[in-house]
């Protein structure tokens, strides 16, 4: 049978352990309460889109209806602003017009071929501008009830960015593709109405980045856990 001194030691040990356990529980509850009040749970929307160098590639267009006489540039090669890309021949044999690159960059597309007849304003080629920041054009469904303010944050695929502009009116994906001199947007076979969201990704664009398909998460809001539990939120 334990002696009185031994019983006192057991009581003291049990008491210390109880207080330690109680303290740990209270600390955990306090940390949980702090997290519920201070922390934020983000609400995100995943959007598909494409990467761009700056605001996107620059189109090279025909100044007037004519026939392509010769082509000087090579697709995939750098071109300087003002460099001759091709020569057009008008109805008068003496009426030759040179078409130059409007910007410095990489000639990514050249649809014109010698002997081809083109109309005024027709797209002859596409130049991806050099020394531009990387951006993303995200496609928000026109019917999606999500207000996207300038300055909203975006992340995904190892990138983070900030929304710089949201188109005021919906466009079809076919119209958007036409802006960049292509038949359709990469990864988007269907023609649907979207509201384009332009995002600055804060890094320099690399050669060939333009028109690369991408999916990013748009942060549309945040709530405190306590508000979610109480059925509120903001």
C-alpha cells in the first residue's frame, strides 16, 4: 500500500500533467479562434486563356488591293521596325509598294505568297514584339456573373499577375482570334461570347510565348472562416 508521501507525489504529478494538457487545449483553441477571425479563405475562378507578349502581336496588313510580287522576310526570324517584308504590285506595273514591319520583333506568321492577290487591309503577316512583358488574355464567359476589378490578383502555372483591363463588352472567340491574325484561339475550337481579361504577369516574355494556352486562377474575393460559419461573409 502506497505511503502518504508517495500519494502526494502522484497527486502533484497528475495535477501538473492536467494543467499542461489544459494549457495546450486552451492555446489550441485560442489559435483556432485567431485563425477563424484573422485568416481569409480565397474565392477563385479558373479561367482559360493565352499568353501574350505585351498587348499581343502586331498585324502586318496590305495598304491596298494588289498582287504579292516578292517576299523578303523569313518566318521565325527577327525583324527590325521598318524592315521590308514583301513587295506588292498594283494594277499599274510601275506601281510597286514595299510592306515593312511596323515594330521590331519576331515574324511569326506570313500568309502572303508571290502571285497571291490581296485586298486592302488584309492580314499579310504577324510580328511578335520584342522586349515586352509577359501578359495573359483570360476568357471570362459573357454570362458569368463575376465582377473583375482592375488590380485583381491572378496566379497559376508558377506565375502571378494583376488584372490591368477588362473588356467592357463581350466578344466572340472568333473576333479575338482575328485580332491576332489567326483562324481560332489555341485550345478554343468553339465560337462563344467571352469578356477578355488582360493580366500583367510581371516578367519578360520569352520567344514563342505568344498564343500559348494557359489556365490561371482569378481571385474574386476572400472571406473569414468565422463569417463562413456564421453564414455571413464579405
